């Protein structure tokens, strides 16, 4: 089988992934077929040199794609999938749609279809994402490894072996960027409250979060060790951490928030 890939849907996330594959040299333009009905998005995809078509019927049966990555909104998935059932015997399907379970794909593509469900977060659009995957028993190891290579152009990839953990991943990393954005907002307001001009406070808050995250990602030390290195006994950082960490205040608040997101992810998944 060739390494041909069909990308179904080329909105912001799909286009970012497509560009990542091509820029990394994992795929050449002639290995990719994009199916996108919106003219402007179709034209944008075509500008990268890939084969771009506006309807699934224009994907030839003998293309035999190794991977079909479905990047459409969850609410249209039911209408989109049937046109690709003809490839279920040979292709591995990859979904980036939130809340759509593997069983849904098996229902529409056949019980023996090879399915990988993924949960990317918004930083994947700039190649800095966190993507969590779950695959059913029909996905071959070499195809799973190939999909990981594709996804790694959008960020870090981690696999779970229990589909229910996708809901946990949604609560931690899927929704997580919003938690960080809110912390930037809060740190900005704290700076303003202490006397900084808002623009200055915004720069300080944003760059501090960015730099700390980059340091944590690149360091061999754990976040706990890094925190301890910044914290001098009885110093300014210690005074602040006495507030944040006293009685596990911040930890418990984050646990409560993630638990609420997890509960809602389960509810939404049961409705899908």
C-alpha cells in the first residue's frame, strides 16, 4: 500500500496539519488528496500543490489511501462518513472530532474498520499542540506509527489504551489551554492591581508563562524541582507560594476544575 493520505475537511486545524506534513517532508504534495467543499478553503489547500477536490465522489476507488484523516465538525460526521466506507477494508481512519467515539465510526464504516481517535488542542495549529490518541484493535502497528509521525508535526503525541481516558485527556490538555489563558488574564490583573500599566502587565504575564513552559519542557528537572530552584527561603516567591499552595489551595481548585470538565466530556460523549 502507498503512503497516500486523504484529508477530509481543510479548515484551520486540517490546513495546519497538512502544512505540517508537507513542511516536515513526511508527505509530498502528490501523496495528499484534500476533500473540502468550501471554495475558499479548497483553493487554499490547492495552493500547496496537493490534489484538492470538492466532493468524496471525486476520490478514485483505486487510490487506496493508507490514511483517511477526518477533520470535519462533529455535527456533520454522520453525513460525511458513508462516502468513505468503501475504503474501510484497506485504510486506517483518523478522527480529530471531539466527542465522537470509535463505536460511531465502526457503526458507519463497519465493525472491522481500523480507527484512531485523537484529541488535539488548539496549540496544534502552530505545531505546539498536545495530541492524545486511542486506537481500536484493527489498527496495525506500522499504521499507528505512521499516524504518530503525521501527528507529531503538530506537537507531542501520547497514546491511551482505554477509550474512556480520552475524556480525561480532554479535560486536562484539550481544555487546558483555556486554563492557561485565564491564568495569564489573572496574572495580568494582579500586575495592574499592583501598579503596572496594563500593556506592561500583559507582556510580563504572557512572556512569563511562555518562558516557564518552554523551560519546563526543555529541562531534565521536574516542575517541582524547577519551582524549588526559583523559591528562596523567606523570599518573594515563597511569600506568593504560601498563598497559592497553602492548604493545597491552587491544586485543589485545579483538580475541581478538571473534574468538572471531565464530567462534562463524559456527558457530551454519551449524547453523541
